[in-house]
């Protein structure tokens, strides 16, 4: 395996091939869906059945879990406010909340298209403030019983006959492109921008999960997060939330991958796998402002990689690492860098 490390300070000299816009949107959608699947199945469905912890629209007032749609909308708001260029939001032809209705003719066409053909996203481009924006609408499916029950019973719902896996709406993803051309296949995004988008979603989802689920419910002594979450019918630790979602991404076989690594891993498998990852960890530990980027050659395939700082965002993270018998470091504080998140995307061979 040949490694070419490119320090963040020399990014201006790095000009790898770019990522087709539709493929970038597919990566982004995959991360959104993987995280929501973990939240829906491992949190909402499992804990609803095992410990009767329900999900409800008024989750904050009733000490319950946010609905999966609410989880996605809170996360999208965090990402949208980062001003990275990417935006995503839930939309529907049959919205309970009027803010989730379509806002343009193209968005309506996209929702109608994925409702009829959920295997194909609807894409278009538009100009905004001098930039060309790539847009894609992916189907939003009824993935849990709570989704179906909420829409079918809500007094403001205009449609009440949803079944599991029905299309309930769409996820509209948009971001600026760097290579406008006559062919949709030639619209492209720089790889470091794509990894920034992927990381922003990962961090937003984990932050929402840590703040509005783990921290909130632990403080109220309703439920806690633990390493042995499956056996103990508890919440996943925020790191486990991310790792389980990354397993779903691998199973999609898109080539996209992300993982947690650390200079002080509790699990030896989470240590640096090569020189690039080790240098990346040391760099983001001392300078947690920008990722450490580079390319990796595996056989005939080239991967663009970025190491981002992994920060202890909840007391549960600190307690786990400081108290675990296998932890090589026991003096972490809240918001310390405890490792890194490596995001990898394949580059086109042509």
C-alpha cells in the first residue's frame, strides 16, 4: 500500500480528480440514511419494545425520544447553519408541518418523481448568487412503526394510509458544484469538500444524539448509555452510534468508508492502521482546526482520505475513556480531542 500524505497547510498544491456531483449526493444521502436507520432501529424501535421508552412529537416535554424525522431535521439545521455550502431538508407532498412542503416547481417535480420511482433520485441544477447549485431529491421512506403511526394518526396529516416502506416524502440535498458542463455526469465537487460534507453530517447527527438523547435522558435518570447497550437495554454510546452506522455504509458497497481511530484506543482495532493515520492523529490532536488530508493507493484503486478530530462531546465519552480498564489514558476532559474520524472516498480510475 503506497501512502502519499498531504498536510493541510499544503492543500493549495493538491489537485486530485474531482467527485461526480450525483455520486457526492449519493454519499451524503447514504450517511443521512445510515444514521437515521441506527437511530430508528437501535434506539426508537428497540427501546420502545424492551423498556417502553417511546418516541413522540413533544419529546422534550414528555421525556421521550425525538421521532426519526425530528432527529433528521434537527441534524440538518446544524449542518445548514455551518455555511459549508451543503443543505439538506425533509420535504413532502403530504406534510404535517407546512414548513416541510415543497417550495419550488422543481422540488415538487422531484417529490412526485421519487414517489413514483423510489429507486432513482431526481436531480437538477440551478443558479444562486453566481454559483451553480446541484440538487437531488431522494425518497424518504417509512422506516419505523412510529413514522407510520405518527403520519396516519396526526390531526394535521393530509394522508393517513401509509404502510411500512412507503414513500412519505423526500430528502432534498443541495450544494455548489465546481465544474458546470452540458452533461450531468460531468458536474463535479472537490474530494476534500465531499469529505467535509460527510464529516459535517456525522458530527451533527452525533451531536444531536448526544445532546438531545443521551445527555438529556441521563440527567433525568430515565435511561443511560453504556458499552454493553444491547445486553443492558440501554442507549448506545455516541462513539458506538457512529461505528454501527459506518458498518451499514460498508454494506452499501459504495466505496465510502469512515471509522474512529485514536492514539489511545480502548479497542486495539481502533489504533492507527498506517503512517498516514498516525500522522493525521498527531496533527489533529495539536491543531484541531482543519483535517489532515492525503491519498492512499490500494492495488489499482486510489482513495482520498481526511482525518478529522474526534472530540469528547458528552460526559459519557469522558467517563467511558477515563474509567475503562483497557483505556491507556485516564485524564480526558470534556471537549478534549480523544482521537480522529477518518473519512475515505474512492477516486475515479478514469
